[in-house]
């Protein structure tokens, strides 16, 4: 017998109330052991004559974070000895808890998410603290609520609110839950269990109603109206996530309960949950869940027992789009920030950008005006280095110019304390070059944010061979505190994300030169699940930036860069993307529409390169376009792994999702590649490379994995961790 993972404990008071506490830190997740222990505790309470009523709560100020997700991998991997959702939902939650002959009340603090909220909804009353989070986020994992949530939530808060909470995986705070009727009263944490005990006894004494949530109908809309709401929700869901099935399955399950009654709804829910658990979408999203948590485990850094130093004040150089975005992210997490610019005009623009970023949060109702003012007061604008002597970290975010950056880092070494972390937000320049003229290369590190920096969730932390592990540990800690997902990568052109994805646009330009329609390529990529195709992305980034980074890759990887003249030709004609309202698309108030004018540029680009349209390529199906665009990305990702630029394949999955918008329900770039198989990818790239050249040539890593039948993500030897 292995050690039980989690349990419940029961204590019976003199008042006749049995308090059952869920104990499974850190979030009291509902492992199989916890669920069986909960059933046992319940049965004991029901059999004891001195117990009149039951209160369920969680240890350590948290009710329960839901079903134990670590069990998912085991279940999907074939350990099917786990109890079926139907058994848990109907036998334990519905018959044992809700159907008990003694009333129960949930005392909710901290979290009641997923299965945690489903247990609480099966109780006959719910008391909560005002700050507790309540929600059903299961759709984020490719499944649906499986312990009765699809049936009870609509009956407690009405169909419209329950759909918002379930389909958007949107938790609500205790106050709002009370307003919608999900909880019955709000009290302070100190009063929580005492109030719940009294409430349970009031039900026994008939002073309060004994309500089984499953059979309530007063909050449900009339059948015709309910069907209209569900029909609208279906249409919205298909528009928002056309490739996903599980949100539609969820709507069918909710509808079943409304049309055929809650018990029928529970059975349909249990069957659907069980099927979805083994779906590719669920496997991909569970992989992403774990991969995201694994990015902060870095060999040679986080296994040394280093304690991050306290970073109390940060300085930023440059108040442009990136600098102001980084400043916004920092002050939103209560870091005092000094923003340096070269003159008053630039400084004012930088501070105005930060103000606008915060104001936009106020306008969206995410922040009060008073909080906005308070947050802004953490920002100080300066024109010299005088205040830099007591900052703990500097982030340089000026234009991509090597000699300018070298000068800045030489200055920083003079003006900052010797322990100050010196970070650069460069996206392309070699860090060794930036720090060449300093004696402080052990504290120079890349902090590459993605635009807009206060919104995009990824932070690439770039280390050179000389960067000290302590500096990386410090930056990992800051990353976590400003709610970014950090990935630690080695130093090379483009680092991990931009380097992996430079073939994305390259392959697309190659196809256009050979006659494939620009908009057909973009449509194939968005249908696959990307937020935008390569040409819409080029418009957003701007051709100036795209051509400049293209030159960097040409310099460093000349053998596999596709030399297209298309963007340069368009630039000469003052078309540089969305900023000039004309690129591959034309723009009216940010709305992009196809522009027939681009044909003449494409023809010019073709004739300069001496290329004629390829009829075979022009007939390509969407699936083949997607593979021609993405398999070179996989090939480059393999090189990034092989060179030790990335620590592990799952880091590249997260980088592709959070940095480039790769669809999370496909598990990330490497996870998706493994679903196709190394052999298949190698054979396609090999065939294209024979026909069209080096752009498609499979790298050694890919060839070796294909010949040995290994997955691309499997770690054979611990990466060389090249810095």
C-alpha cells in the first residue's frame, strides 16, 4: 500500500455538528484518497446518533482547488483503475452528500474551484468569505465539470451567469457569488466555521430551508428561453473556438439537464467527462498545464538552493513602446520604477504611455481610478543616472543599436551598485556584444519581454556563459511576481521564440513567390488555430522591423534563409504594415481587409528572383500549407534544443503558445510535432528540401530521432545547456 495522498478528518462538537476538514495541501485538491475519505467521514457522521448536521471545510484557509490534476496523466496513460466520474458524481456527491438525511453546509475560504465548488454546491448551504474564489475552470483542461457542476451551477445562479462562468472558465469572488445566490452568506474568516455550524443547526431546526441544489428550478429560465440562450452560446463558442469540441459537449450536457431533468443530465455529464478525459485536446491542455509550471525549474540554477535577493527598486532605460510596457507591468505589481529618457519630450511620451496603459484598465473596470493614481505614483521620470545608485535591477529597452547599448552598459557599471542586476530587453543582439566593454559580465542578463509587455505573459530570460546563477534566480523571482511565465534560454540570434519562428514568415514568403495566395496562407494558419497568419503578423510588427531581423538571420544562418525581396519592395513604396495603414492588408480603423494592389509587388518580387508560379504548390490544401509553414519551425526548434539553447522541449511548447500564440489545445510546437511523428516530419522536409533547397533541409537532431524512432521531446541526455 502506498502512502495515501490526502485525507479528511472529522471532529464532532458538543453542539452535534460534525466538521469534516479536507486535508491535501497546498490547495486541498480532491485526489481519489480524499474523495473516498470524504465518503467514509460522511457515512460515519450519518451513522452516529450524536451528529445532527455536517460542515465541510478545508485546512489552511482553502476549501478545495478541485480534482487532483496530477491524477490525469495516470488516467490518460492507461491506469483506468481510477473511479469513474459517474461513480464520484452520482454515488459520492449526489447520493451520499446531497441525498444525506442530515443537512450539510460548506464553509468556503480561499478557493472553491472545479470539483471543490461541485462538492460545495452539493451541500445544503454555503457560507463564504468575501475574497474566496469560486469557479469551474475545467474547460481550460479540455474537459467539462464532471462532479455535477453542469447541472447544479445553472440551478443556483441561472443559465446566463453559469454559462459565463463555465465557458470562460471565469471564477468569481465571494461577494459576487453572494449577489448571484451561489453562496448564502458572507462572513469573516474568523467567523466562518462558527457561522456554518449555526446555519447547519438552523436547517435541522427548520429555521432555514433544506435545499437540494440539483432539484431547484426557480433560477432556471423557461424552456423556450433557455434553448435560445444555449443556441446563442453555441454560435458564439463556434465562432470563438471553431476547432474545439468540448465547449459544445458542455452545452449539450447542460441542455440535457434542463430538458430531461437533472438526473439524466448527471449521467450524460459523467459519460462525456469520461470520454473527454482521453481526448487529444485534454492531453494537450494537461501537458501545457504541467509544462507551464515546469519552466521555472532550471538545472544549474534552481537546484542550487539559491535564495532570490530582494529586488526593491527597478530602473528602466527607454520609455518607448517596450520600456513603457515593462514599467507598467512592474508598477502593477508594486515595484517602484525609475524611467530614464534622453530628453523631456521623450520622457513625457513614455510616462503618458504608462498612464494610457493604466487608464485602459480603469476603462475596462479592472482597476479603480484611485488605485490607478496610487500605482502611477510608483513611477519616477529622470533624465540622468543620479538616482541609479540605489536600484537593484536595471532593464535597458532602447533601440536595437549595438554601440548605443555598449555605451549604456559601460555607464551603468559606473553609476549602479556592484550587486545591481543589469538586464537588456534586446530581442536580437548577442548579449556578449552588449557587455563587451564592461567588467560585469556575470550580472548581465537578457529580460526579453513580448509586446505589449504589460499584457503578453511570456518572459525570456537569456543567460550567457558568464551570467551568474544568482542573477537568473533573481530574475525568475521578479518574473513570477509580475505574473509572467519565465523561460530560461541560452544566448543566440533570436533566442528561443523569435529564432524558432523566423521560418514561419520565410516559408510563407517562399510560397507566395511560387504563386500561393497571401490570404489563403493566412486563412490556413488561422484555421489551424493561430491568432493571425504570417502576413497579418508582419503587418502588425511592421516591415522595417521584419526586414532588419531578416538581415540578422541572413548574417547568422545564411544557408537556410529564404531571400525574398517582397517586403523591401513594399517598403520602398511607403507600405510598411499596419502603422502606415497599408501592408499586405489595407486598414480602416484597425480592421484589416485584403488589398488587390499587392499583386503588382508580388509580380515584381517574382521577376527579380526569376521565379515562375508553381501550379502544384498553387493547388495546396490547407493541411499542406500549414505543414509547409510549420514544419520548418519544428526543424528550427529541434536545432534550438540540440544546441542547448532551451533546457527542455516543454519550455519551447510554452514559448510557442505564450510568445507566438500557437494554439494551446495542440499542446505547443514540440508536442504537436510529436503527434505527427519525427519520421513523418523528416520525410516531408527531406522531400521539399530535394525539390526547393536548404530552407527545408532537416537538421541532424531531427534525422537522428526519425531514424531511431524516438520522440522529438524525449530527453536522451541532459542538454548541453549552451548559454
